[in-house]
C-alpha cells in the first residue's frame, strides 16, 4: 500500500463528496428545516447501522430483529425520561404493583439460585426451574391484571420518571443489551439461521407487548411530547433547534465510530474477524467463540437501542405501532450491505445515502403512480383502484427487497469494502 | 356436556385446523432446509401468493358462471398449486441458485430469501391492495352441525375446515409413499442425508432440487388457500405464519418431513390450548369445590394477543434442551 492518503481512500472521499453535494442540493430545493430533520434521522439510523455492522461485519451474526431492540430502547427511554404522571402516583396503582414486582424478583432470584447452587443435584434443576417459572408467571400475571385495570381507568398509564434525557438514553442501551444477552445465551452456539429466527420472534413479541400493555406504555394511544436533550424549537424556528440536535447526534456518531475503529484494529477486533472467518481455527487456538460472539451481539444491540431512543426523542412521539420491520429492520440491512459490510465508514455513509433515498422515494412513488392513474384513464380508460396511494407505497417494499438481492448478488462487498490490512 | 362440546369446537378443532396449516407449510421449509441447507424465509409469502393466485382463478371461474358442489376457490387451488410450484422453481433459479453455484455462505442465501420475501409482499399488495377479501363470490360457506349426544350445543365444522383436514391427510400419505417408495423420493432423502455422497452415486441433484421446490410450492399454495378460505384472504397472511412454521420445523427436527407434521400439530394445539379459557371446563364442577375457592371467569395461560409468544417459547425450550428436535433432525 503506497500513495497519498487521498489515493488510499479515494472511494471514501468520492462517496462522502457525492453525499455532500446531494445534501447541498436538497438544502437548496427543500429548505433548511427539512434538510436538518432528514439529517438528524439519518444520523440516528447511522448509529443503528453501526450496531448492525459490528454484528454482521465483525462477527457474522445474523440479526433480523433490529426493530425489537429499537422498540425496547425507545420504550425504556420513554419510561425513564417522560415527565412523572402525578395521577398514577396518587392512585391505588403503585401499591397494587408492589406485590407482582416483589413476586417477580423473588422468582428470578430463586431460578438463579437453582441454576447456580451446587448443593442441588443436576437432575432436580430442570423440574425445579420449570415449577418456579410457572408459579411466578401465574402469580405475576394474576397480580398485574387488576393493577393494570385500575391504572388504565384512573391514570391512563404509568408515565415516566422524569429523569434527564441522557439517563434515558443510557437506559435504552442497557435494556436492549440485556435482552440481547438473554437471546444470545440461547442462540449463539447454534448456526446463524437460528439466531435469525429467534431475533425475528423476539422483535415481534416486544412489539406485541408494547402495543398491548396499555397500563405501561399507553399502547396505541401513543405518548408525546417526549423531552429533548437540547432546547426545543420555539415559535416554529425549527432550523436552530434541529441543528443543535444534529450536532449532538453527529457527535455521538463520531465518538461511536472512533471507539469502534479502535476496537476493530485492537487485538479484540482481530480475534473477532478470526472467529468470523474460521470458527474452528479460532476455537482451536483457544478463543472462546460463543463468549466473544455474545459480547459483540450485546454491544451491537446496545447501539441499536441507543439509536432507536435518539430517533424517537427527535420525533417526540412514542408509538408502539410505529415500529415496523420494513423501516426498522430491513432498511438498516440495506444500509449496511450497500454501504459495505465490515466497514464502519461504509455503514455511516450507507445509512445517510439510503435514508435520503428512502425519504425521497415516498413522494416519488406517489407522483409516479399518479401518472399511472392519469395516463391509465386517458389512454386505456383504466379506472385506478381507490387505494392506489397506499399501494404505491408498497412499491418501496418491493424495491428494498430487490436492492437486497441485487447487492448480494452483484456487489456483495458494498460501496466501501472491508479493508484487509496487508503488512 | 355443553362445556365439552365447547372445548372440542374451540380448542380441538381449531387446533387441528391451524396445526394442519402449519404442518403443510413446515413440510416445505424442512425439506428445503434439509436439502438446500438454508432457512427459506419467503415460504410464508409463497403461501400468500398461492392464495392470491387461487383467488384470481376463483374470480375468473365465478365470472364465467361456473358452479360446483365444493367452494370454487378449492377447485381453483389445484391449478394455483401448479403455478406456485413453477414460481418456486423460478425463484430458486433466479435468486438462490446463483449463490449456491458460487459456494456462498448459507447465511447469504437466507438473506436473499428475505429480499424475496419483501419483493413478494410488495407485489402482492401492489396488485392485490391492502384490504381483506372473502374467498367466496356468490357462494355461501357451508357449516356442518353435528349433534353431540347429551349436549344442547352441536359440534360445528365448516366446509373449508373439513376439506383442509382431508387434504392434509391425503397429502401426508402421498408424501410418505413418495418419499419411501419412489426413486426420486429416495434420492431426496439421500441428498438430505449426505449431499456429496449422493452426488457421487449418480443422483441427479437438479431433479432433486426441482422436486423439493415443487413439493414446497404446492403445499404452500394449498395451505395458504385453505387458510384464507376458512378465514379471509389478507395480504399480510404470512405475517403470523412465519414464526410458528419455523418453530414447527425446528421442533420436529430439520430435514424430517414427519417431524414437521408432528411439530406443526404440536405448535397448533399448543397455541389454541394456551389461549383457551379453561374455566369453561371447570364450570360443571363448580359445586364440588371448597367454599374458599372461587372459580375465576377466565383461566387462560396466555392472553389471545400474545398467541405469538407460544411458538417462540416452545422454540426456545427446544433449542435449549434438544436442538435436534423431536425426530432427531440435523443441527446446523
């Protein structure tokens, strides 16, 4: 490898430059409020994409439940940072919740004790775990149901704790990481297809829970407005507030990027790639394959939870039905594989580019189908169905799917391929 | 006795029906998993596409003034099965085979199948719209009421349910004969057990792959059509099917068609039993309980909204305690 830094990173510079021109163009056409909103969201997606690129690119883990981790993180942020709901704390709700929570803690403690204590014979462990699990489950659900009814009728929902936004963001990462730890413990020893199925299931269950547990999340009634870490826009002056928010998210992206780059070049990153490229060889060299994978899986999911929380903080609205596989799982996969698997810069640039295209594609699809409607009637006398607009948006689903298959087939390395160090 | 009839109607029959749908889907997925070695995520959407093809054919037949003793959509199902099988072979040729030829990691093929899932979903909604449709045009859904001795209620079975159960039994027997007796069926099992050895012994892998897709495609179309005959045809039919079908495959053991059937039934019955209100069955014995025990109006293991958690929970248990599944499938 020789030549100046410009030759070495020619592709990176070209891509970044192209993106910059594209953003300037949008700024001129759509104005600064629009552009700043788009960029903030793109930056949040970039954090999520970084989480996926370390799972997939560093360790080859196949996570298709990103939506679940985003949703879990978003909920946790809402729960921690949303202002305190006085009506709930003055109602009978808190008292009624104490019992199920204590039962749950005792149950968890007992299960941990059964699994860890050496004096319990091995054959007894499984039946004991099952019995404790079933009893705890029945007691907790029996306790929660009446409490949920009281809370819903008297206070709407629990509300939050009113803690600072950054505490909420940290909690978002922690909860996503915890869920990932449990999932990873079970599935990471098996082939990657199992992890895919398991993460898919977890995502659906988290979403179902958030949608139905009205007492905890306000369900389909949604929660807004969420607090901002920076001053909110005053008197419709969106640009300034959004620019400060953008600076904050950009700082997050840069810090996370730098930390990940360090990790990538450190012995830890080298070990990860060794495991990804040849599992048997790495494990015969004494590397604990499953433990390392668990580390990176949890780390990636923490970033997803954080990115998700930052995203909904910006929109200011927590809506459990708003989390959909297409926007929050497959779009991110496209960002990562198009940007370049295993290349952090690729993930960031891919995230921004794909998000811009994604945002632009909605009016594009609608106007395209409007043309179809007009000319279909003019030329062929074809009466377009009434739900043409909602159908037009389905075109985007098709295009995302097509992009995934085409990129995998014809450009499996993406725009910025992983750099193999040769020295 | 009324309570028993209620139990049979609400739990046993619906468990059998949804279990059959899962089993028909899982057979295809498990064969593809065993022979082509990847998790085919687009299978549930193949079911939706099959159901939509049936719908279109049914509408054409209804427009032509055709009538039959069975629902038209059931007749339309058979050509739809052929069309879906051809589609499955084409999908394999266009989207999966290039990766196999290149020797890609199976995970890449799984991801390609996710891409295909999205494309099929997009196309179905683009052309079919997003609303739900009935599979009956100008026909009525026949409902059989069978009197049950000693009960005021009748056993209720709808025509599509009966057809589905009969079809599943015939399909399973045909498949069993095919796999154990015919040359091609034996070749399929050989490839599933050891692809390299099978190829050396002169088995035509191409035909085996085609047969796999034909079986998977036909059964998927049949399951999708009959499920939408029983309920309604929705473009997001596949949404709730994917996880239970994969759970059925893993529970039954990957590559084991009989395991897939058992797994499908197990998942189907677990789902309906988990959401069934068991208090109904205890009600006749209300008077024999001690005074301090008050029978709650609802005893269900899982609220209906969380039905999806049941297959997932079973899946996790199997992955922890018996990753090979009931029928000792492969662990990949």
